[in-house]
């Protein structure tokens, strides 16, 4: 397959609870990204990582945090989920700076009720 | 930062006709422009890309053109087929860094 998996695939959670989404890759790529996809907004970058323990914010980072303790895993945490964070979350990987496009995971559909 | 605008948001074409999707970008330093296709319920997948040192690139029925002066690029799909129905995203990446900025997407429907 694509060498990138996301878990869980679907999750329903209550407002105010913490939620962690996992992205796991077997490609040994340096760069990993978290995007959210909402109708009319395309794909918007939440956070990204350019190496173990090296992360930075994207354009819609408020309410989210990330961690990358191993090359293969990139975790996205919603500290206190809100209804506005209901979305489809995609993880992506790329090999190096200047390399081609991303490879995306299959996505996690998160519903906050 | 980079801003990418994509038009139209929806496009309906008759099978066999051509489809054209246009994107504009704001950062003149952007030098890499990929296009992704996302079928319903699936992940976005790269279908074609172009770098700023090239004006046009073709792959079978799809082609991408780039006008650096005007800061716009377009996706052309010829002889459309029902399996071309999907959402298409354009994106741009500046020379410094590795982050893609995506357009809002175009939903293409090919009517048989």
C-alpha cells in the first residue's frame, strides 16, 4: 500500500474531551504533515514536522498540538475538542525538502458532538 | 504566506468533452505545482505536477500549463470519462520549505 496509515479511521467524541490521532509511516520519510479537510476550504495545514522532535505550526494550529518522538509516528492531539474541529484529518509524508508531492494517508473522520 | 485560489468550485461536463481547472498563486517564489485527485471517500492522490522551469507537461489525457508571469496554472483533462469524476486540488510550494498550500478544490462531474 502507500506506506502510511492513520488511526482511528472514524471517531465520535464529546465536546471538551482530549483526542489523539495517529499517523504511522513505513517509508522513513523526514517530513510529516497534518491537514484538515472541510467543504469549501480544501486542505488546510495544521502542523508539520521536519524531523524527530522538530515541529512547526501551520495556518490553522489553534487548539491542536503535535508530537513526533520517532521518525515513523506523528501524533495530533486536540486538547479539548470543540464542534468546529469536526472534520476529516489527513496525514501526509514527503521524502525531503524540494522533493515531489505528498503521499496521503486514508484520513480520519472525526465528529465532535 | 502563499495563497492559492482555484476555479471553478464545481464543473459538470459531458463525457468526451474537455475540462479545465484554473489556479492562481500569490507567492512568486513558488516553484512546484502538483495536482491531486480525490475520489469520494478516498485519499488525495498525485496525478501530475510541474516545476517552474517548465511551461507545460502532459501525461496521456491530462496536461498542466504554467504561466509564471501571471502566476497561474491550469489542469486540462481531454476526452473525459466517468472515472474522471472526482474532486481535484491544485497546490503550490515555495522554493524555500516543503509545505504545500492547497486550493479550495473543484468537484468535477462527468455525465455519461
